């Protein structure tokens, strides 16, 4: 009897651990060939754009197509802010942000060492001193707790292999009054010339970030192709992690 009770407690503990760590939300099945065979809360996770996509990230047409200057206005940047560019890639947005925060700092976070080397090399060539590169993992942004004023993710969250764990990690890194800007191509708009798996709907984003302790403040719906969703930590102070 005691043995059966112990086994039951172990099973419950494993179940609760998996719930907290998001494992119960991940499903392995096939789908779009441009994605991985892993799904989260009804969404198939897309394949990662590697360093071979640097040329596309740095394309001259990007300002015209995505209005990056308008995105920067949405961020309401001020001198002294600590900003984390998660999935920074080539550092395109990190560089634009760095020139607007003065003594502040941009943490260019990416999982690919080649991307970070590209950023560091360009920083040296252009004399940029307020961008710090950070090598992340698939489950952590590798930033100190409560250290970041603004987190920005541009067209990258949908590629995270462990979105729940990454959202929890960002929740920890963000200051109590900090904001997270999620920029994703609009799934609701068929006119956006991007593959479907590389788009996200507002409803899907809200569902996933709510699971990690965030609430949607507003969607600055002023970009040509993308959502610019602003998230904050839940006002009731509840935390989905210990």
C-alpha cells in the first residue's frame, strides 16, 4: 500500500514538473515541411533561419517593407535603457537601437555563435561600444534576473524550439515595469508575402505568452506587414515559476 502511494506521488510530481516546464504542451507530429515536427499550443514551430540568412536580414529594402524606423518609434527609446534584442541575428535592430539609448546598453542575444561574431566584427568596424553579445541556449536567454527594461523579438519567436521555457526566461529577465515587444508577420493577413509558418496571429501570441505570465498591453498595429504586440508582466504579481 505504501509502495503504491509512493508511486502515485512520483507520477503526480512528474506530471506537475512537466506542466510547469511546458513539456505537456509539446506534441511531435508532421506538418508544414518548412517547420520542425514539433507543435506548441496548436502551433507548429518553424525552422530556424541560420547565419546563411544574414544577407536577407541586412537587405536594403527592409526599411521600406517593414518600416523599421516606425518600429523604433514604437519602442519609445530613452537614454540609459537596458534593451535585449532576443534572436538578434545579424544585429540589424541592435545597431539601430544602440544609437538611440546613449549610455544604455543593448544585449544582442542569439543562439548562433556565427551571428554573434558578425555583430562583434561590425561593432569593431563601426566603433559601437554599447552592444554586448550574449550566447543563449534553446531554453534560456542567459540574462540576469530583473535586468532589462525592454525586450524586443523581431520575426524570431515562432522559431524557438522551446517557446514556453524561453518566455519564462524572458519573464525573469524583464524588470517589474519592463515591456516585451513581440514583432511577428501577421497570420491574419494573406497579403503579407511570407510563408504561413513564419507568421503568427495575435490570438496565438496572447495565448502562449499568457501561459508564461504575460498580458497583452496593446498591439501597435501600424507596421505594413507585422504585428507589434506589447506585453507586460501580469499585474497581480503571480509567477508561473519558482
